[in-house]
C-alpha cells in the first residue's frame, strides 16, 4: 500500500511525513541505514515514525492544526512559532520535524516495534526476597525486550533535533520560553 505523504495541505489521508526516498536520502547523509529494498517494511517504518512523533510530541507542539481534525497528521500547524519566536508558515512541515521523522523511521526499520514495545506487566517481576540480604531478580517475559522494563524509549537524538521547535511546559502552564521572557 503506497504511502500518502503530507504535502502541507493538511491531507485527510496522509500517513507519512516523507517519502521513502526522502528518508533514505537523510539516512545516507547522516550515516544511518534505511534500505528501501523491502518496500512494505520501509513503508511500515515511515508510517510508524509519523504516528509515534505525533503521539509523543502532540501536547508540546506550538500552534494548532491548520485544518483541525480533518487533517490526519499533526503538521501543518497554524500560529506556530519556534522557540526563538520565528513564525512558521501554516502550510509547511518544519525541517526539524522532517529530520526527526527520518531518524525515527530509521530506528523503527532497523528494529520493528522499537518505538512502541509491548510489555506484559504481569511477567516482569520474577522475584523479590529479603533473607539476610536483599535480592531482586527480574525476568524478561513474553513481549518484553531488553529495553528498560515497562519504559517507552526516549530518543535523545530526536529530542535534540526538536529542541528549537518544542517547548517545555512548566507547572504554571507557561512554557519555558514564556517564563524566561518575563524574568
């Protein structure tokens, strides 16, 4: 099934931010691997990358969806500014987002399911004992990988790429940028 790549028009059927060729081009330039010889696997990785980025960063994105709930993905956005206060066009997907998308797609293609591991919580704790000394032993049960058990991955490279675009919301409800401007 062919990807429907978001073009800045807020497509209701978009399921990816970039074509396989665009992701592969970024990967080659940055020393990553995104082979596109297995098209179904590469397309799945592209779709999963877009879905993960949208879900993971949705609440921290600036502005609002340009076409509201009619558009399938989080970008394009209206009223969005980067952390330096530069207004982003409401028909554009920021270069930072596209770079992050390529990084995530490469990770997902290399290890399918990496972005959203399935963890069977009841199988994580194997035993805990206190018999003169403390002993804790954990088992890797069905559906649990070598990731930190019970945790979703934090992709620091993606956080770094998005640092000029994504703001941190403080307990006061203000962003860190708003807080610093008032200080």
